[in-house]
C-alpha cells in the first residue's frame, strides 16, 4: 500500500461547553461524536484516537446526535446543529465522510437536534427524519419522504413539555405536561413493551419520568382506590379513534443544581431478543452525573454508585495560542485563552504496539488568557499572558517520574541532569495566582471522608493539597486539575502592557520577550539572562506590537516581525569575555519603502542552515530573505528578498521551516492560513534574476485534516540530526504540530520521500 504524503496522526481537543454537544453511537464498537469549535469530531473510545473531523459549520457546533439503527448496529449517520443557523446531516462510511447535506431554514442558532429512522409505508425502506429546535422559537422537521411520527416532545422555557402528533401532514399540539418549575433542559423517549416513557430534566434540579400508554376502551369501574392523574388525548385514524393517556411515573431528586441532560441506556440485542434496560443517566451543573434504576423489589428509583473513570480525549476549550516541542521531541506543551498550559505526551504500553498521545499534565492554570510560550530546557518553560509579567515554571519530581512511566523512559536517565532538590509538586494558595512548590516534608496526609464529616463545621474553606501519585497510564481530569501543576520559580517584570510573544535562543542562555504596543517605546524587545533572570538589553525599533521573534540556529541573529508591516534583524556582538552578557545591535530592517508586505506580518522562521529567513503576512504572501552573513562586520547591512513572492491564496498566520531538507535538498516550509488550511511548500534559490519557479507546492491538508479557524502556530519536531523517523515499512516520516483558534492541537506526519 502506498504511504500517504501527509496525515494527521494525533488530535487533541474537547467538547464545546454547551449541553447536547456529545453523542455516543450504540453498540460495542460505537464511536463518540462531539462538537469542538466549528467542527464535529469522530472519536474511537476503544482505540483512543480521533477517527476523522467533519468540517462544515462556520460557527460553534451546539448539538450532535447519532441516528440510532433499530437493530442496535453501529450508526452511520448523524446530525449536528450550530450557531451558523444550519443543521447538517452527515453520512459516514468506513469511518470517513461519505456525504454531507446542509439543511437551511432556521433564522437563529440551532441548540437541539434529534433524529430517528422511520418507515414511510409498509415495505418501504427506512429513511431518516430530523427535528431541530432553534433560538428563533421554531421547531423544524426535515424528511426526504412523508412519514408518520408517533409523538414529538418539546421542552420550553415556560416550564411545560408540549406533545405534538402528526395529523394530515401537520403537527398538532395535543397535550402539555406541567410539573417542572423552571426551564426544561432535556427530554428523551424510550420504549418499554407497549408503553413509551419520557424522561425530562429541568433547571429546577429535578427529573420527571412520564408514562404514555394506550387507554383501555372498556368502561372504568368505579372504586375508591387512589389513582394517578391522567392526561388524555385522542388520535383519529381512517378507521377508528385511539385514546392515549399520560401519567407521571416518578420524580427523581438527587442533583443540587440545574439538570442539563437525561439519556436512557440504549437498547441492544441479547440472544436475538431486543433488550431495553431500565436505566437513566443524568448530568448536572453541580458537576455530577447520576445513573438511576428502579429497585427490583420495591420499584423505587435509586442512584447507582459504581463509577470507574476511563481515559478519554482532552484538550483546550478555547483558542490555542502557542505550541512547542520539547528539545528531545518527546512531548509538546501548549498555551491557550482557556487560561491553561497543557502538556501532551505518548502513552507507550508494554503489551501494545500502538502508541496514543494524551494530556499528562496541566502545568499552569492561570487567571489570565495565556498567549505565548518558550522552552528554557526540557523541563522548564516561560509563559506570557494578558498581564505584564512573564512567569517561569520548572517540572517537579512527581511529573518527571510519571512522564517516564507513561512514555516508557528511564527515570534515572532523565533525572540525572536535574537538580537533586526537586520539589514533589505544586499547589495554588487560596486567592493566589502563583504555583507554590511542595516538597516532601510539606505533604500532609489527607483526612478520610468520615474524619472530615466528624471534624468539619461546614463553614471553613479546605484548600485542596497536592498529593503525589505514581501513574502508569494518563491521568484523569481530577488528577490533572489537582496534582500536575508545576512550581513557579521566577517572575520577570519589565513590560508596560500585556505580553504578546516570547522566544529563547538555541543555547538556552537568552530569552527575548515583547508586549502589545501602540507606540515605539512600548514595542521594545527585552532580553533576559536565563541564569540570573536579569534584564540584559532593550531593543527599540518597531512602532507597533511585535508579533513573533526567532533566533537564528547559530544564535548570531534575532529576527522580529511586527504589526507595523516591517521586520528587524539584530546581530549579536562579540564580547570580550564569555562572562559578559551578549549585546545585540540592529543589523538590517525594512521600512515602508523596502517592505514587500503590505499587511501585518504574523510569522517568521529561519532555514536550518541560518542563511535565510521566511516571513508570512496577512497580505497572503510568503517571502524568503537573505543571505544573512554573521561574519559581515558592517554596522548596517541590506538584506533583501531572495525568492519570488509566494501568493498562497489566503491570509498567512503561521510559518515554520522543517529542520531537515527534502530528498532533492530543498527547504520545506509549512504555511498556516487564516482559513485553517496548512500548505507545505519546498523552496530553493535558483540564482535567476528575478527568481522564477523557485517555489513548489508539495501538499495541502484536505477538509478533514484542516483546522476550521485560523492557525496560530506551526512547529516542526526536532530530528536531532536524523533525516526523519522510519516505520516498519521503511517510510521516512517527519512530524510537525499545529494549533489554532478552533481549540484544536494536531500532530501531522509527513512522508519525506514524497516531497
């Protein structure tokens, strides 16, 4: 089989923070579908990998629903609704998108969808019937053919549940159910024998279960027995009339806040017989889920308490702003506007050849939106946020031990270069923003639940303390929140506005940072010594915010690009003694006359040999500049474009150059666009005047592989002098990671020989 040129090997994301955005296909091999930003993700919970992305919405996906087959087999169709006012019907075949149909008609965001298979007439094939509800106060039904709907339940903000039945090709309201005292948040039907049961949940913290059945036509006997109140309605068929009754079966009280969703356990076949378990799952704003089932003896509905958390996909729930590989290429660290930094690493199991990537740490949970990152060494990084301070973090011992256990590395080998007095972990004090180091002597035994009940008065605040744990598999959410913080070791003050970008040189001795700026004095680059953490120098040139900086591979140059549509190149001056901090001076720059770019320059990167650098701009252009000669002693040097102007057809937001050349010895440049697409180009100087045919388009991400919103950062994995990594079939792979405004982080692998 021919290896693909480009494939997305790992995806990190999480569902949007809205109810109804997740749906699980029934069956033992059922897939999980959920909305993340503007995309629908199909996830295999058994293999723990993202199967595919369904991109079609242009705004947030609010609801997703698999269409369940009546024989209990895995679903192949699903529907989704979004804030772009549209409903999309997706057909899946072999885990890939076969067909997508957009259903237009709503005038507001769609917040609820449901679908079933329905047979139009006797012997006719099944077809899907879709119902959607929107903030435009309408419920719409979508069907390719006429069909008969048993009953439709709609929960409203008037605390009522309205029941509709289709008669004469129109839906008629036949009944409304009262009882809830606040907005209805969810309704779901299930069939038990000849009866239908409707579960409803509300913002009144309660769940109600209603029973719908055919009312007997025999005359009722008069007796004194207490009976449940019945609500009845009649449906007229061609030949007769059928009367249905609805009664309240039970009320379930167990949640302490809004109940957002209720779902019956799906039916399944056992020994050829369709089984419908009487179990109900509810989820609430009180951060709990409850599994309900009636007691076999009394019939009273009770909570089922047996829960075992599984390892699932996780990621940022807002825009991902920055991303970096560690120097060894064994994990990536990301920062986002969800105010967290997250660390993703491979999980290598002894008994399986498949390697999956997971979030194994959340080093920083902050109070400001995070914007940028820089790695100082393998287990130390600097982050910048919407504040004037840079913060430095170092990995604790417990993280290093767990990282080695999960990724299959030797702890002694990894710890040999670390300080012997490493803290065990970190915790955040009450009302604090800084992660405080926790050492072995600081760790206190946690009281048991029983002891806490006996000693607690109910009024004091209990600070959640770090508790070390040795893991052999990726941690669950509770552990990520509590036990994977990194201690903050330094704060760097000097900028007057919010930090926007930061980078570190390749020898890890010098840090460069810049903040948001509208004036020249605020657009200065500050250089920091990474040993003493003192300011070394302030470099002033640009008049607006510097958007990205990059040191050359030999650390002789520092490149900066800006919102003012220009770039500046700073050269390091030779110092008398290595004990002195290096001094940088302006070496080359562009201005309004010499600049090729006519819009904001968002990104820049160096070629691996340090001869050229590349810039990408909102004006859709990518340009190579050079040659940069570090032996040139001139005070100012003219560095001009050395390539033809590459028009990529869309606003460029990220540029990254592969550290390895293609087999034809051409530079490989990854370009990220504002539309979410990633394009790989190769470039080689032709020495023609002007340069012609120096750019070659190698590959572009397809719709499933692309992000749905702007790319924020691209970063190639360091190959450490190797051409790439080879698999069992001999294919040579190179890896790069991407992050974007669509809340997603992706790792791609590229077939080097196919470039």
